[in-house]
């Protein structure tokens, strides 16, 4: 494998790691299972929490879902197969969706 190909692969890996970092910062569409997206946004404001990690500290056994964020008519609806997940599963699923969408 020549040096140019190695550098290209490293650049691709670096870009994906940057996207993963951003996805962890922007977990807007990771929602507790029992709330809608709008209820979740209101809850965060009312209780002054920054996001899923803060909620998870308070309620470690809570189940999560990943919802649509940008698709007109679908905003707030759960993504197929991405409901009733543990926090760790939801973080991984959200990161995968975010990376897929932005790469």
C-alpha cells in the first residue's frame, strides 16, 4: 500500500471521528421512550438539563428512542427499530445515524 492511500484512509478515519464527536454533542433526537420530542425539549428547559447524559444520571434505567429530526412530516416520529433501547444502545444508534447522514 503506498503512502497516498494510507494518508487517504487516515483522513477518512479522522473525518468519521470528527463526526462522532459532533454526534455526541448533538444528541437532540435521542428521547426518553415515554416522551415525545416536544415533551423532551420542554422537560430539558424546565429541569435545566443539557441532554440525555444528564437525564441518564438521574434515571439510569430509562429506555430511549431515536426520532426523526429533519424529514418534513416525520419530525419526532421514532426511526424504525430504534425504540426501547438502553442508554448505551441509543448512544451508539444515534452516532451511527449521525455519521451515516453526514458522511
